[in-house]
C-alpha cells in the first residue's frame, strides 16, 4: 500500500467559515468602535471642563460642555445629561446608555458612567 500524503492547509469550506466568523467580528467592531470613540470625546470634554471650570456655576459648566461636545460631534450625550454634584467638593457626573442595532433583532447595549472632580 502506498502511504497517503499528509493533508496540509485548510479546505474551501473551512476557509469560508473562518471568513464568515471574521466578518461578523469586524462588523461588530464597526458598530461598537464609534460609540467608544464618542465616549472618549465625552471624557476629554469633562477633563477640559474640570481643568478650566474651577469657580463656574453649573449653567456655565453645562454651556462649556455643550460647546465642547458640539465641536467633537458627540450625538449620544447632550449637556442636559450632565450633573454637578456637591459633596466633598464638586463633581461633574454623567450616566448614559447607548443602544446599537447589530443583525436582525440582535443589538448591543452599552452603559457609560463617568465623573470628574471640579
């Protein structure tokens, strides 16, 4: 009997399956990535206000935040969603939820909560 040559590589069906799985993960990344990039813009705006807004009133802080969010093209959060909380010092807080559709009736729900000391 002749010895069979050892099989090497991946079959066409296996290759298509791997491409499909990679495609799903890439599509999920394309849906989730911009949401996190926008969240980083929100954090940057909060840090900027924390550095500059030491003795500002809450309405002035929200006005500054609104301008900063508008410049960064943030659409998921508005200045109304932020709270200035007094306690041990003042803190600027934001809590928001982003829902993103994925495929069919599947989707992603991302909850964000940030706070900085003013």
